[in-house]
């Protein structure tokens, strides 16, 4: 009988060499992205020392005088509670509304069977995402203008008086929420729609055979498939809970002073107060926002890992 041939001792070495070659190729392929990340994300961290210095241009970053925690003056102002409250509440509410509206839109798009209709809807929903907040602010002003706005014109047409929404506080949380959802829901829904595309269609066919309608299919098949994506995006969204969308809160209300109690957040407050070039205070606030965002992400991921480890971010 022929004896089985013993494996060559050179085989493991050959495979190891091939793996090293693949790793070198992948490393070279990733180097441009790694360099960009290092240059634009890690090197600028050296500028965080400005949060503890009285920066002057003639002395530079490292030559400026150390002032300790003096640049954190914003948290000792009379407006601190208002702007922090608005930033956090808007952060949680807009994030929740964004997730709910995006999931609903993704579920509706998933029911569209015509590819031409699907492309039309996706294009129509994502176009606002590519508009700047300046353009969106002019669109909203077209509706809200107290003189020639669409809302005032409709009210006057039916015999009412002109409505000046820029002098009323109550409607603005809803106006800002509508503007934020309208601008971002289309692009966010694509993420959930892509997750739904990985669902096994045999599950839907089996559900239809068992008599499940579209609503039950959405609750018992689609939403469980979206659960990991929703959790991950929620955890990532917590990182910006202290960092509001400056364009939304500055451009849409048009920086009207009467609306500050409901539209003013940390970013807009700092922008108005630091036009004199106080870079140290700006850096201090940015540092606090980043630390709080990092802490919330880590805490949320830790909680998710304790409850459902397979859905944790890392």
C-alpha cells in the first residue's frame, strides 16, 4: 500500500509568507485614510492646550500665558442653565425623532416594488440633505414670514390676522424639529433601508402564508432586523448630544433675540459671544462637549453590552 505523503514543512512557511504579503498590501491600501485621519483628527488635538491659555497671536500656542480654568467662563454665566438645557433636550428629542421617522420611511420604501418609483422617492427624499442650512432657512422663511409668508397669506385669505411666528416662542421647538427631520430623514433612511435589504425574503413569504399582514411583518420581521442598526446609530448619536447643529439653530430662527429662550444652544451662544476672537473659551467649550460626548458613548455602549452583548458597538 502506498503510504500517505507527509505534509511538506515548507507549506506553513509559504502560507505565512502569503499572509504577510496580503497584510502589506492591505496596509498600503489603508495608508492614505490613516494619514488623513492622523493629520486632521489627531494632530489638531495638540491645540487643546488653548483651553487653558490666554491665546495671543504674537506669542503663539505654546508661548501664551497659562490661565487655568478661566476660559470655562460659560458655565458660570446666568445663561448657562438655559443653553445647556436647550442643547441636551434638543439633542435627545431630535435624535429620537430622527430614528423613528427614518425607520418608518425605510419601512415604507421597503414596500415599494417598482424600481423606478423607488429611485424617484429616494432621490426626492435625499435632495434636502445636500442643501445648506442657509438655503433651508430661506425656505422656512418663505412659510413663516409675517408679511408675505405662506402661512400668513393663508390665514389672511380666510379672514384672520397675519401671524408673526418670529415673536412667539411656543411654535419654535416644533418648527426646528420639522426642519431637522425634513432635511435629514431621507439620507438616514437609506441606512435602515440597506439593512432591510439583507433580510431573507423567505421569512416574509412564510409570514404571508401564515396570514400575517404587512403591519405584522414590519413588527415581527423588519423591526427585529433593524434593531442592531438602531442601537449602533443611537450610541453614536449620543456622542453629539452636547453638540447641537449650529446651522439649524442659528440660520432657521435667523438669530432673532426674542427666540433665544427656545432656540439658543451652546454653539450659537459661543458664536455670538466670541466674535472678539476669544479662542481660548471656544476651545474650552469644545473640549467639554467632546469629553461629555465620549463619556456618553462609552456609558451607553457599556449598558448595551451588559444587556445585550451582541448589539454593542465594541
